[in-house]
């Protein structure tokens, strides 16, 4: 069939006939006597041809075409790709592999003759003859799809990088060739450059979604502070945070490898933390202004209370991100660096720009009449600001209370508070629904804590132990990108293993390949070893049809031993120092099943170290090693984070119990969050929604980078709200309230703020959930669930209940001054 790829296929019968004809022609040309010629032909038929049949694969059919002329179109396209690359990029080294370009194979064997002479038989089989060996890699099972693999190793002496200009030019040229392909073919292009471009497109999509969620987050902030003017402070902080984080991170990115998902994470962290910190600061500022304090005094109180919270929680979050440096994978550790830089700039912007802005325009930001939409405080307005009015009114009220209506002022001790603020009626004035809720939680605190920690048991005992993870580039690519569809189509037609092949590198003992005879013995021994390895792996996997036919190298073809196989020897470490064996096995090396196969393959070859040193290479093993090393260090990162939490929280609150309580709450939240993620992405709990972002993963598990990246953020954000609530309890205890009353008062004061902060953070990370990149979807799910659990369960239920149970031990060994009443009826703190 001359139109078939490779110029035709050679069968065993064709091989025998061609060899016999060629030998007869040579014998006649050399004028060999008939007797000797007959002897040579007899030896040819009895010895040489059986040898060739044993070493050459039996080819029974040529490639089939779905329509007339398609074979010619395949050949035309393959030739066009080769010619186009050679003419447009002559400075680059290209290799194009297709059924048309399988290189010719040479076979040479010597045989002793009876008279002491040697007969050397050399056969060169034309290109394409061995297409059967590459059938599964280059031709789909239905013969409807053909793979043409073009590889460019270097250009002008420089290694080819996926994002380089040469790589982009090559990818663009391939796209042009595909667009000009014959109409009978549906030609698509997939390359590392196109994948890289698609990933960057997913990052840009996430940033666009983040900008769309910003107005919603700012609206929640405005509703909480009750003054639209204060949103200006947040916008200034946000712009400064993002700009300074990028300026700091840019030189870092030029020196180190940074993940393409780092910008998305930086933007989400900047949005969430800038708005959160603004919420903490501005709500306190607005609260002090409403009390009648001047803007400078309100800023002073804001920094002493909420400013401390921002500093402690932000620094704790920064340290948690830096703990990602303990992981051995540079891309993940650099994400921790980028996130910590963003948190640092968010803290600096909040604690520096917020007070500067408020003090620069005190009247303008203190005026909140009509939600700040009035002209009060503007340069064109003569109206006295509402804040100044409240300040004068409050001053008059305090003077009246101090004089008892008699006009004389009696001095009250500094820092005293009115007894009315501690009465049931005074507490009831603060968000009565949260007080009622808190009293119910405290009343049934033992049962509530027991129930909540009981709920975590199924997650910790049944979900977490079956945690699995996958690798590969596809989870980082947007599902709606054209190149993603192309890659998935190729994987379906040829299997992931064909696109990301796994290979064995064998380094034989030096003495085993010193002579031709010893080398032949080693080839036979290594082939038998490969057969044993295949059987051991297949048995361990439970009969997954992994046989020696999957191996292709100098010592084996189609499961049969030979010393004239398709592989090559390396001379880097000396003659015949190493050889490579290709593995053609239809399994996804990134999936959990593929990882199990790689693990069993390593175990099997380790039992034959006397034959050679074995190395398993490929994208699948590389990412598997990276993930395994990362998860081996993962417990260490968690321990370091918990130690940092204990130290920082302990120092901030001068307590031993407070950090222990915080760690227990964090561990409970982590168990619930990661357990639920496993149920969603591995077991498909939300598959009924038919929403791919929360659907069961086709690979059977989450991307291995998702939990590594999300863990630090979840812990840091959980501490953020824990610290905010705990600091409020400490403030109330310092004012003289008892343990239970302080917990209730703090709940009433912080519940709405923490709820709003949690919603803002969920909205900020919602952009990651709405985008079409699976890895970012998984990270977003973990972050949103963790934040919501901490906002609405930890700080609303677990912590008030725990404080009710612990009583005076809540902040042990720290103590607070007791309270008593002075002769004028004011509650004061005494030493």
C-alpha cells in the first residue's frame, strides 16, 4: 500500500522475500559458485530469517483511513509541519515524529560459516516500518485521530522555555499550519506555550471577577460603618496595598520561580485583608465618633484597640504564610512569600494610611449625616459637622451627670464606667438578639461543645484518612479554554500516558557491557528482568493488563527480547553507559491509580538492583515526587504554624489558656473544612448541582497544590476573627466585667462586624470559586468554608461556650483587677 504512512508496511513474508532476492542478486554479482550459493541460501532460510522474525515485530495491517484520501492528507500535514518549522526557524533544532517520520531501522548480525569465515547480514527497513510499535501512541484505537509530535529542543544554542519569544513564535506558526490543514482533517494544536497562555488567561479571568466583587464588598463595609465617606479610606488602602505588594514582589519574581496562580492569590488576599482591616478600624472610629469624641481622640482609641487587633492578627497571618517556606516545592513556598508580602502591605496601609487620612480631613470623615452623602464637612459648607455637634452634646451631658444637676463638678476616678452599662438593661441595649443567643449558648455550653466536636468525628475519622491528590497541568488550565479541550481530546484518544510518557533509565554495571558478548548477555538479562517487573507490577495492581509489551528499548520489542531494539545507548558516562526504555501503558500518571502504578513500578525495579541502576522519569513521576515530598513536610508546616500561634497569641494576651483554646478551635475548623472538601471533590456530594466548580473531579481527587496553599490562609484568617473577639473580651474584662458577662458583651459588640468581615472575605475569594480553573475553585472552596465556619461557628458558638466553661481560667495566668462601687455609685477598678 504505497499511500500508507511510511511508504508502505513490511510483513514477515515481504521481509523474507526481499532478503532472499537481495541475497541472490549479491551472490550472482560476486559470481559465487552454485554449490556455495545454495549453502548460503540454506543457511539464510534456516538461521537468518528465523532470527529476523524473532527480532522484528509481526505487522498484520497498515493504518486505516476513515475516508478516501485521508492518508495522503495526513502525510501532507506532517510534511508541511516539518517543512514549515525548518524554513521559518532554521536556527532551531526540530524533531517531528509521526507515522510518516518513524526513522529507518538497521539490523546487522554476523554468523560463522563452516569454512571458518563469517557471514554478515545487514538489513535496513524503511521509515514507517515499525509504525505498529507506535500505534497506540500516534494513532487512536479507532484510527480516526493521529498525533504528530513536534519537539524543539533549542534555538541558537539556548534551551527552549515555554514562555519565551521563540516558543510563542513556534506555537503561532503551528496554529497557522493547523488552520491551513486539508478540509478532511480537524487539526488542533496543543503545546506547553499554549497551556501556559491558557493558565495566564485563567489568572486574568480571576482578576476580572475579583474587580466585579469589589463593589459588593465595599457596600457591605459602608453598611457596617454607616458612612460612605469612610469607604474612601478603604479604597486608598487597597490601592496602596496592591501597588506596593506588586512593586516588592516584582524583583523577587525575576530571581525565583513564582507560580502563575500567585497573582490571583495576591489580589484575593489584598481585597480581603484590606477591607477586613478597614472594617475593624473604621467601625471602632465610627463608634467613638458617635460617642461624641473628637476625630483625633477617636483615632487614638481606634489604634489602641482595633489597631492592636490588626497588628496581632496580621502579623500572625504573615507568619503562617511564611511557614510555607518549610515545604520543599519552590512554587508553593514562593506563593507563601507573595501572600506574606501582601499581608504586610495590607497591615502597613491600614495602620498608617487610615489614621493619616482621617486626621488630615477630620471634619469630613466625622460627618455621617445621610450616610455621608450630605455637604457637611465640605469646604463649601458652613454647616457644623454632625460629629462636632455630637461632641458638644455629649460633653454637656457628661458635665450634667458629673454635677448631679447642681452645677458643681465632682471628680470621678479616671477610667470608671457607669453602673448602668453593666446592668442587664445596659447589656440588652447592645444587639439584644446576640445577647439572647449568647445566653442560650452559655446555658447549654457542655452539650453544644460535645455535639460540635462530635460532628467533627465523621470528618476526621472517615473523610481525612481517604484523602487523595492528583497532579498534572490540566487542573491549572481553565476548563473553557480551547487548548484545554484539545488536551482532553488527545488524552481521550491516546491516553494521558501517551502525552506525558514515563520512561526507565537503566545504568548497567561497567563490566556487564565491556564486551560485545557480555553486552548481549546483559541485554537478555535486562529483558527477562523487565518481564518479571511487568508481572510483579500487574499482580500488585490486581491484573491491570500491564505486560512486558509496554516496554520498548534496545533489549525488548513488543514483549520479546532482542539486541537490536529501537532504543539507543548513551555514551555520556562512557561507551554503553546507559540506555532508555520507553513505557507505553494506557494509564493517567497523574491520577491516584497512576501514582499507585508508579509506586509499584519503583518497588518492582528496586528488587533487581544487581541488573542495573533503575531511574523512573517523566512528568508523572516528577510531580508525584514533588507532591509526596510536600505532604511529607505538611505535618511539619502545621506544627510550626501551631507553635507560632501559641507563641504570638500567648504573648499578645499574656495567657497560656487563650492560645491553647485558639489551637483547638483551629484544628476543629481544619478537620471540618478539609473533610468536607474531600466529600465534595472526591465523593461528589454536590454533583447533583451540575456545577463543574463543585463537581466530583474526573481524576478522583483534588490537585495536590490546593490544600498546601489553602491551609495557611485558612489558619491565618481563622485567627483573625478569633483575635478580634478575644481582644474584645479582654477589653470588657479590663473594664470590670466578669467572665460570662464579658463574653456576652464582646459577642454583642463583635458579632455583626465579624459576620460582615466573613462575608467580605467570602466574596473576595468568591472570584476564585466562580472562575473556570479547577485548582483555584478548590482553593476558594477551602477558604470560603473555613472563613464561614470560623465566623459563624467558632466565634459565635464555640468560643463563648468555652469561655463560659473555663470561667476564671480563660486567660490564666493573667488576672484582671476586681471591681467595686465608690461612694458616688460608679464602678471602678481597684488593684
